[in-house]
C-alpha cells in the first residue's frame, strides 16, 4: 500500500543520538528540508534512541543545536522512539501471532566464535549487506518446549524474524520506489541476504528495522530520504511493511559524504563534526558548499 498519493508529502530526518552529527547527517537533513519546502510538504524530526545504552540526552540536545544552526526547522512534537516501545512490541506480537519470529539465544560472542571457527577451517560464512555474519540457524531448530524451558530459566534472548518463512508468507516478489537517481525506478526487494534479522534485543526492546517501519507508517511519512548506506536495508523494511500491512513510502537514497580516507564518515571522527566545524568558524553556507549543495 503506497503512502497516500495526493496528500502533502511528509519527510523525516531520523538521527540516533549516539554521537555528534557530521557532514553526512547535514546532507540528509538539508535534503529532507529542501525537498519538503519545494513540494509544500512537512518535515518531521524523529529521535531514534532505542539503544538506551548508547543514546544520551546530551547528544539529543546537540542534534537540535546543530540542525537549528544549519537554519532548519521542523514540526513539533518530535517523536522520541524510547517513549513508544509499546508500539514496537505490538508489531512484534503481530509477527509472533503469524508464527514468523523465534527467540534467539546465542550471544554475540557465541556467534563470533562459531563464525571464526568456520572461517578458520577455510569455509566462508555468509555475510549480510553490512558485512555482519548471518545468524546461525541453531535456534530456529529448537522445539517450542525447549524455547519455553530456556525462557523460563531466564536465559537472555532476542527475537528474530524467520526470513524464509516471512518471504514465503508474502508469497510474491516485492519492489520499492526509488528516486535517488533523479527519476523513479522500481527496485526488486531481496531480503534473503540479511538472514534472520533481529526485531528486539535482550537489552533493547525493539530494533532499528522494526521501529523504523512502524514509525514511518504511524507518522504518515510519504518520502524517506536517507543515505545510500541504508539502501539494502530497504528490502527488510518493505518486507516488514507488507507483513504488518503498513504503508510504503517512496525512497530516495542519496550519495554518501566520504572522509579523506575514502570511507563513510563516522560519528567518532571529530574533524567532520558539525559542532567542531562551527567552532572552527564555518558558516551554514560553508557546510552547504562543502557537501556539494
Ligand atoms: N537512525 C538511522 C541513523 O541514524 C537512520 C534511519 C533512517 O533514516 O531510516 O542512521
């Protein structure tokens, strides 16, 4: 279901307050802002702070400060994901009722050791589009009784989507509408490569994939403008939207700003941080120039 055509476009910038914004965020935020203005659309700001161990109020304040300094404005109230965990839990529950999720008990360390042993024996372990190892299928093979026993014994666990079952349930090829190259093209969805993605963690009651599709639908987002680093994640998002009966925005994945080393900018890199550039005397116009706008 395409997000309502004919209504005023709704854009969103959705940073995570786990570090300071850099030039790559400036490109995303300004593109969203400018596209909303050009189309008489609305711009929302969403704080994606489900990772309570890494997100802080200080970083959230810095996001507001940097965006205001860039001259951007957005609608209030700002949605803060950590205040809406029940919404994501309800979506997870729906997927559970469809028998598409399972409790995953392997720790990060256990997965790492398994992959390491496999690769040391010269066998390649499948990697997802972000180069992380695909989750092993041990937990998928456990009986319901064993799952119940482990959970009752207090073993920490996440919830994962059974990707093959989910694809089979949708039962037809999916696409998404992409405008990143200027004109609209249909891109074939291919979530298989992600394996059984995580939907909620033992230390965070939701995951990026789950909360982003719930919120985009709930906030009536018609256009998702974000970096090309999230291009492949869109396959997972379209699959979840289809399973949950959520609306489908148009996607626009923009070029990434690279550092001097040719790699994607990181939040820990000081020199391309917006606050550091401001303190060094840069103006918002300098930032626009520097990111090629
Ligand atoms: N919160 C994500 C990030 O900071 C962006 C999510 C999105 O735009 O879909 O990378």
